[in-house]
C-alpha cells in the first residue's frame, strides 16, 4: 500500500517498479498494489504529515513490513 498525503498524491516514482513486479508474478492474483490517503483513513493517522513516501506490506489485513522512502531494491526485497 502506497500511503500518501493529500497535498502530494501517490508516489509516481515506483509505478514502473510495481508494474514490472506485477508482470513477474503473472496472473496468480496473489500480489495487489493499492494507494491510500493518510489524511482520510483513521487507521493511517500515524503516517500523516510526513513528507516521505511510506509503503506498507500486508498479509491477511495485517501490516508485516514498512518501507519509508523510495528505496526500490528494498521494496522489491520486501515483496
């Protein structure tokens, strides 16, 4: 989940990485990418008013990893 602030929008720098990873995993439908505006979701309150991108990795609705900032090798490794 790409957690973003309302004033800046989702992180466009990682869109190509996510597309590539989605293609690598094929049609298995086990990998999903989403965006979430921190300002409008109460659960994401801890991520509000931050100026760096935050990526949450979830399994069965539970956060299992967090990557702060755009670090493509680390994001790829977490996925």
